[in-house]
C-alpha cells in the first residue's frame, strides 16, 4: 500500500457524497506541477540572456525585453532573419515537494515544443523532440532531486535543421526546395514537422518560430493517470439507436483492474464495465448505449437548428476505491460525405449530409491568426469566429499549411455551429517518407485525432492541401521516369499511414486524402487523379486574376468550391502602425515588400480596371488610400459574383455540371498587415468583402445574372421550410435617386434548400419599358418578398461597368454620428446614386451594421458597434465616407 492510497481509503466514502472532497481526492492521487511561467532564454554563444514566458517563443521574448522592435514593422521580417538561424536555449529551475517525489511515476510533459530540441534535466538528457504538433512526455522520477532542479531545452535552428535533413535525403529531391523569391522565405520546410507557413507563404512573412509554444508541467501519480477522454456518438440508422464510443487514454503504473461506470444522466443512460488497464500508456474503448426511451436532441450547424450538449461522466472504481474520474461534453450529430451518381451527369455528387439533411457549406478558409501563436488571445479568436457566423457562414476549413488549432477554437466552433473541415498539416509540397518522419507523423495524427474527435464541429478530416494536384499537374517538374517514386511516397504518407490511422481512430466522420481531389474517383485512379480539378468530382480550387470576375462563365461549375478568391489591400488604419509616410504609395518598396504573390499588386489593379476608373488624385496619400479602397471594391464584387454563381448552381445540372454544395472562399483572416485574399484584416477589421459576405451568404438570397440577353433572378433558400416568394426589380438611373420603373414577378414556390429561377426578362425589353434607360444610364436593384414583406437582402446588378456608366455624379455624402439606445448611429445623406459607399472610422475598433453598400435613396443609416469605449466626438472626427465617384 502506498501512502497515497491509504489516504484515499479514508476519503473515498466521503467522495461519493461531495464533489469538493473528490477533487481533493484526485489531487492526492495525482499531482500536477506547472512549469509554465518565467524561464530564461539564451542564444548559442551566450551573447543574449533574457527572461522568456512559457508558453511563448523566442521572437516574443526578444520583443518583450526590448531586444527587437515589432517584427511586423516595415521590413523587420528581413532584419530579424538571424533569429531563426541561431540555436536557442530555454532554462528554468524548480523545486518539487516530497509528496510529488514519492509518487511511483513522474512525467515531464510538454504540450508543444517548437520544434527540434533536446531536453536535459539535472545534466541528464531526458529526450528529444522533432514535431511541433505532438505532445511529449518523459519519465523523470529518478532524475528529480531535493532542492533545485535544472531543466533546459536546447532548440536547434529550424532553418538549419530543415536544410540538414534535406542534405541527408540525397537519393532524390523532395520539392519545392525553396519558396518563390517574392515570398522572401526560407527553404525545405517540408523536412520539418512545423507550421509550414512559418517559412513564408504567399500571404505571410517568414518567421520560423522556436520555443515552448504550449504548457509544460510535471505529472506524478501512483496508480493511474488519465491522459485524455474522448467520446464519439455513432448512430445506427437501421435501429434508430445512438451509442457513444468512449475512449480513456490512460497511463498505468502497473496492470490495474477496476469497474468503469459511464453515464449520460440527462439521457437516463448508464452502463458498467469491467476494465483492465495495462501498464504504460494505453487506449481503452467502451461503447455506451443510449437509452432508446429518450429523445436525443441533435447538434445542428449554424442556421439549421440548436446546439444542445450533454454531460458524459466516467468513473473507475477499484475495490470501492475511486481511482479515476472524467467528464466529457457530448453532442449528437451524424455527418456523411455523399458521393453518388447524379441523374443527367457523368460524375459523382459531393456534398455533406448532417443529421440526414443535405447542407450547403458557406464559409471560408482559416489560416494561423498570428506568426507567433502566443499572441493569439482568446478574445481575438472569439472575435474572428463571431465575425464568421455573423457573416452567415456555417463552415471553415482549417488549412493544412498552418497549425492544428487550439482547443478553444474548436469549442467556440461547437458553440457557434461552425462546421470544421480539418486538414492535416501538409501543404503544397512533396514530403519525405523516411522511417523517423513517418513515425513522428503517425504519433502526430493519433494525438490530434484523439484530441479533436469529440468536437461535433469537426465534420471532415483531409490529408493535405493541394498535394494531389501538385503531383497530378506536375508543379515541380518531376521527370516522368521518377513519378512512381513520388506517387509511392504520396500513397505511403496519406493513404497507408494517415488515412489508416484516422479510420482506426475515428469511425464517425469522412476522410478525404487531399483538397482539391476527385474523392472516390481519385481513389479509383490510384489516389492521384489525372485531373483533381475535375468539376464532375469532389472539390475544386479555382483562381484566375486575369479573366473578368463579373462574368460567371469564368468559373467552373463545380460540385464544391473549397478555395477561390481575389486579393485586396487592408485599410490604411491597419497599415499605418507598421509603416511610415514614405511607404504610403502603391509603388513604394514597402508595398512591394508586403506583397508575397507574384505580380499581385498589378493583378489587383488590372482586375479593378476592367470595371472601375482607377484613382488618380494628385494628392499622393489620397491616391494611396483610394487605391486601397478600389482593391477592396474589386475583391468584394469578384467574390460576390463567384459565390453567387456557386449558390445558384445548387439545384441545377448544366452540361453535366452543377449541384454545387459548398462555397468556401480563400481566406477568412490575416496573419499580418499585408495584401492578401482575406476578408478580415489583421486586427479584426472587416474588409468590404466581409460585409458583402453577410449578404451573399444570407439564408434567403436573390441572385441576378444575365444569360443570352436575358436577366434572371434565382431565389436561393437554405431554410428548412418552403417559401412562396416573388421578385421585385427596381430600375434606377445613375443620375436620379428615384426608381425609373419597377417590375414584379408572380409568386412562386421556392422549395427548402434550393436555388429556384424566379424571374426572367429580356434586358432590352426591360430597358425599353423604362424612361430613357440604356445599359449605360441605368442599373438594377432587386429583392424577394412574400406576404409578410421583404425576405433576405436587396441585391444589385450593373448593366455596364461603372467606368462606362453615364450620369454617375459626385454624391457629396454628408454623415452625422449620434448616440442612442442602439449604440452609435451614422446617418448619411446623399445627393446622388452612390456605389460602394464605404464608412471608415480609422483605428477605432468595431464594425458597422452594413458597409460598402449601394445608396439609391437620399438618406440611410448604419449602426457602429464599437469594440471599446468611444464617443460621438471621436467617431465624428475619425469618420470618412468614400464612394466610387470620389476617387477620380
Ligand atoms: C553571438 O551570436 C549573435 C547572433 O547569432 C551574433 O550577432 C554575435 O556576433 C555573436 N557574438 C559573439 C561574441 O560571437
Ligand atoms: C543545459 O544542460 C546541460 C546538461 O545539463 C548543461 O551542460 C548546460 O550547461 C546547460 N545549459 C544551461 C545554459 O544551463
Ligand atoms: C445496427 O444494429 C443492428 C441491430 O442491433 C446490428 O445488427 C447492426 O450491426 C448495427 N449496425 C452497426 C453499423 O453497428
Ligand atoms: C431508460 O430511461 C427510463 C426513464 O426514462 C428508465 O426507466 C430506464 O430504466 C432506462 N433504461 C436503461 C436501460 O437505462
Ligand atoms: C506607379 O508608378 C508608375 C511609374 O512611375 C506609374 O505609371 C503608376 O501610375 C504608378 N501607380 C500607382 C498606382 O501609383
Ligand atoms: C434626409 O436627410 C436630410 C439631411 O440630413 C434631412 O434634411 C431630411 O429631412 C432627411 N429626409 C428624410 C426623408 O429623412
Ligand atoms: C482623373 O480621371 C478622371 C476620369 O478619367 C478625369 O476626368 C480627371 O480629369 C482625372 N484627374 C486627374 C487629376 O488626372
């Protein structure tokens, strides 16, 4: 009998009655000591020695101690390259209690080491790490001593390590060797299991971080330690019955028998199992059957229902002695990825069915919210995800070049109903398959799946980003004779290892090997399809910056659009803190430096110039800010046009293509202050695109487009009930604020979950019926309505490019800020029709109820939701209003 257990024998009977004592009991059983907090950090030659926070990283520590400035300031990413070429050491000292020392087993646990390190405790090496995405634990009981213990973690330069690994892999190259020059990045990131975008990306800087990026601690115990509990509900549709697969991942000092009780009290479900935990770390699975007499309430994605959760309790007794307790949150939902023949089409469908209901995925792609993960605050994370649901999104893809996000990310997605398409962290590259690489990836995948599989928000695992496409369409000039080598590596890594582990660990959700992929068809073709971008199968990524984005014929009518987008610049207030006056020109070296996509700045202007006059103010700063504005206008209108095409393609098959069931544009958020495809700027400010998304992702939406001389409106509905709607079209002259004429369709049934044609008129007939209207002088606005009034937002359709429009006048918009019960209301008064009206209050954080809108009435209002205290005076002083006619 160990002392720990004898104490417990006394307290167990009390434990059964009082939760407080139970906690005391488990504390006695298992002791935990944090090692997070202040450590000391030094570089290889000892010229620098400074305090450093754990969790944290070298860059953050250097900045906090004043050794470097803000790494995001101007060109500092280049100035601070040296940091990632040096080796660094984190050291700390600590004492441990005799109680902890007396335990049978003591583990030193790191929840995240970035990345390649050797760890010494009191002069003895306890282990090495090589993977940022794994938790590591090392037994240290016999190394601990009374008094001070010395712990140090020596980190190798990730850049030099990656390069050494590439040298060691001499048989054949594993491309790409280096990123394109325009990215100013580091090479061989595919040789290190680390955030792939930390060596630079086409939207982000190279900051190859090093550090202890998650918590560090000691865990001590005598019998058993619970590492993780997970619960995955499974539905048996043939008997309409739920069961829950519960897994206890435990570390046992020796073989331990006991009696496990699993229960979901709110569903009157409880079962008892005999358990036998083997020595060491091991996984123990149990199936709890949910009481069929109870009604299980389902978890639904945002816009489709509620998100109830249940409490699952687990406790293990040994001879009436409680040796382990655990709780888990449990939410019930099913998800299927449906790939089956479609009438009238050669390929296969590709859509998600949640709780038996086909759901159109509306959303975007998520990238790391900061180069330094220790700077991502819970508030910033919540604000970004809130912004996603507030723009009517129901899904995000956690992209494979970043990180598996922190627990809080998935908890918030569970809570808000954001479906997560979860990539594994491999992107845009070939990867090596040496034994040690495969082994560390296997452990990474096991741990991440175990960590995340209880979250109902996660609906899909996906092996990598674009690596099937890279092989299939030969991004890296691989000679045909060598292709089999790369194919074999591809199948080894993603199919034989990752897919096999996921299918073993998680039977509750689908797995895709890549994105884009042809899915089941890729599998038929040996996992790498001839054309992974085939619109008849799977998902697609599509980018074109040259073709006219206003023309829907530009876009592939895909089954599922998981990536597409256009760049824009962030607003001036976001750039200002990291730049100086000489940078404020579209031609400045700063503007080129922050652009990591080849010709990106030119492409934005070329695309904008297809439809808009470009800014030509003689005031250089105004010209710069006007240019930022026009890139946002272009991006918002382009992504709107593309997304609306996907949404209206939901119910149709045209030449075999269609039944589009997802639109996830690239990308939601930014990693720093720079031009990118994001709809939210670094810091959380919404670009015009994000305001547009709020409309183009609305549950009920009219989509207008022209085909063969006719103007069509499709009524899109994601609702669960059928609607009876009619379309109302207002024809406006650019020169007048009153409608020239109004057309209305007959009421029509719009089925739930459909895109239904509701209006068709020849454009020339429409204009002939309207006083003095031509394509150049008039534009259309339109909305849907039923007996109770307007349903969904008002949309617009330009009959010509605004640059060719006749009669567009300076609107001289006057704005007034007032404070009332709703917050700050901005009242606008316009003298003329005004397009893309943009309200900006500089660096006052917050957002407007709507923005970037078309103003076809003299007066309108918008409400500003401030994210910190402000005042009418501050807002009035900060407010600028820009519209299309104000920039030239
Ligand atoms: C120590 O290393 C730093 C950074 O790697 C370097 O700048 C410095 O010159 C070195 N100092 C000495 C004394 O070698
Ligand atoms: C780190 O640990 C090793 C082994 O104990 C030791 O040789 C080295 O001096 C330690 N470094 C520091 C800075 O404490
Ligand atoms: C569903 O339940 C039936 C009846 O108990 C059983 O035969 C079948 O194997 C179950 N299906 C699954 C997938 O577990
Ligand atoms: C199911 O729940 C009912 C109460 O709703 C309870 O009477 C019954 O014992 C439960 N059955 C099982 C198998 O737990
Ligand atoms: C950039 O510079 C070129 C040449 O000086 C000039 O023609 C062009 O208009 C400038 N572009 C912008 C957006 O300022
Ligand atoms: C519109 O705004 C102007 C200027 O603020 C005001 O004089 C006018 O009364 C407003 N008209 C309406 C209909 O609200
Ligand atoms: C800017 O462009 C507009 C329209 O093309 C033109 O009317 C105006 O004169 C130009 N202004 C300057 C300063 O070049």
